[in-house]
């Protein structure tokens, strides 16, 4: 019984430490939302409502018999020219994932003629902003130094873990 209790305390302390680590996660965006990658969608408006960060993903869902996903430069994006693509992301399944792993502007079109009707997407990928800084703690008491604010809780945590292990 004591071993189980000690193990539970150690697991609980580990969970607390993990929960306090900074969180960073990539987001997978389905291009065009529910409509997907298709004609008659204004992708400029769709992209304006999103913030794309380094490490995110674009998920293109489309009719594989009629569409494709071609990455081009800005000039070819404006003119809907797919003759010199930077990358053809089309896999043939109609479910293509594009990693946004470089901080830059990305330009996507379809080479099947729908680009002239607006089936093109430009996204600006940025680095993740730093987490907000915590407001300084204002205390009327000068008894606690900044080091002691961290040392005392750490001492108590180590003591609790030691106690749990000794009782095994």
C-alpha cells in the first residue's frame, strides 16, 4: 500500500512539472475550411482570418480528378502560371499535406485552369511569438528574495519525493 502511495506521489509531481513546461504546438489548417480546395472559394479572405506559424501544416482536400496543388513563386501566383512550379504537392489522393517549416511567403495554385477563377492561396509564415511575460509580483514584504521564492518550493518538493521513496 505504501509503495503504491509513494509511486502515486512521484507520478503526480512529474505531471505537475510537465504541465508547467512551455506549450508549443503546430496547427493543421484545412485549406478553405469546410469547403476545401475547390473553385468558388475566396482563399484570400480565408487566409486573412488565419495566423500561420513555422511548424504548421496546410491540409488540401479536393477532387483528385479535377484539381491539384502546385507551389509557385509570387510572379507565377499572380499570373496563374504553373509551368515552372517550385513544388508539386499533389499525391493523387486528393488529400495533400504541406508542411510550413520555413518562415516565408508561400504561394499555391491549381494548374487545372481554376486559378483564373480565384483558386489560389498565398500565406505568410511567421515564427511563433514568444510567450507573454508575467507581470512582476509586488510584495510589501522584502523577506523573500527571488531565489528563495524558487528554492523553498523546490526543497519541499524534494523532501516530499524523498519521504515517498523512504517509505517504500
